[in-house]
């Protein structure tokens, strides 16, 4: 019988790599404009970033741009660390894909 992962255990399905640099984000459902963040790590299907937008919640969509990459991503989780948000994003496929 398969076991369920314990809370806090690793649940990622793909390897991730440490990343640095600025990322530009814009909430698709909010008119408040773009905001900047710092990349923490990346994987084929997602990335993690720190930023000042403390109101992001799971399921929200953001447009992103960093290091020549751009697209649409979905917020998977957000936690507040030292007054900043740390968020995990899943990159969504382009509609033509």
C-alpha cells in the first residue's frame, strides 16, 4: 500500500536548480500593476521567488518574465518569511501547446 508523504516532506516531481536574478510578475486578475521579485530556484515546470506581494493565494494566475523566459504561471503556495512572501509557481502551457 502506498504511503502518503508526511507534512513538510519533499513533494516535488522534478529536480530544481538554484537561481538568482530579478523576476517581473503581474497578477492577471488585479489591476495593481507589475511587481518585482527575486528568483530562488527553478525547475522545468515551475519556479520559486521572494517578493513583496503578500496577498498572493493558491490558484491565482500571474504573468512572469525573467532571464528571457516569459509566460503564465499559477500560484501553488505562498508563505510569509521575514516580512516578504515566498511563493511557488507552476508554469502553465501556452494555449497553442
